[in-house]
C-alpha cells in the first residue's frame, strides 16, 4: 500500500533530509510535494489529497496549527515534526497524535509511519465497506466500482467510465475527466461485471459505456465515436448485437 504524503517545513534542509530518510527507510511512503510555507502547504493538500502530512509546528508568520485550522475538515493523517518542549509534546501525545523530534531519528520515523500506515489501511477498508453499503442500498444498480491497481484502490462512479480497453491480462479504464486507470484483470471479467449496466462489448478488446456514445459511423466497416472524441472499433460478429443494444438503450 502506497501512502501519499506531503512534507511542510520552512527550512529547506529539513525538507530534503526528511525526504531522503523516507526514501531510504519507508518505501511505502510516496512524497508528492515538499512545501516551505503554510500557504503553499494548504494549496498542495487541497490539490493532491494526501494520506499523510509531515508538518513542522513552528514556521514564520503562521504555524502548523494555523494550517490545520485553515484546512477545515482534516481527512489525512498528520505526523508533527518538531523541536518543541516536552510539555507541548505531552499535549500532542495525549490526543493520540504522532510526532517525531528534530533531528529526526530513523527509529522514531519508522515507528510513526508504521502507526499511520495501519490507520490509512483501515480507512481504505472502511471506504470499501462504504461503497458496498451504497451499492446495496441503491434501488436499481450499484453506483460505484472499485478499481485495484498496483499502487492504489480507486473508487469510480460507473457513469464516469467512458470505455474499457483490454490489453492481454490488463484492462485500461478511460474516464470522463480524462484520466486512465490500468487494472490487472481481463476485459472479460469487467464485461461480466458491467454487462447488467449500460455497457456493450463491441469488440474482443473494447467495452463501451452506451451513455457516452456520440454516434455510430458506418464507413470503414463501422465504428463508434464516443463523447470524449475516442474511436472504438466494432467487430463484424458483434456489429448487429451492438447496433441492436444501442437502438434499445437510446
């Protein structure tokens, strides 16, 4: 499991030192950004949606607590990186929050990351259950699908899937926002799962979401133009079935 993280510290050498220690000792932690101010840190958090933030407490003009207050709802884990007094650290610890002291020791870092990893893992499991409950409570069909990749588990609205393309034992999902997600499962598995929805298998390598079909073009043997501009082949033996389903759904 990859833990997406951001480091926020006003001193560049502290940023680089912690980043280096994480690379050498915590391979599951991926540092998405390193920021040297509260303002830049807030922007990075909003944009990148990390699982974990390494946060310096004392910074010029604004401190780490100002950042947390500005964020509002904190949906990520925090490890404070500090040289603060023992009394203050006891206050942090009494709230079951994690911290590491400067200069950062490898043992403290690994222990703190290990604790956070368990919490992040539990959150992801809870998200799976949440999606299941949403799907089971849906009157008609499940609304979301889980797409497991080598590094992440994505929860995607089924209506946001434009098309799927089979690539040997992998399937590439193309989404309405322009993103693509490669999943280690065959296209047949996804066809079986999505066939009860508005998906149509047009070709050995192609599965399309009919709500995103723009038109069927008859020339060159026939192909489908999707709303995102992509072109999807239709095989000869699936042409009649594809047109029939499109006519019915439309």
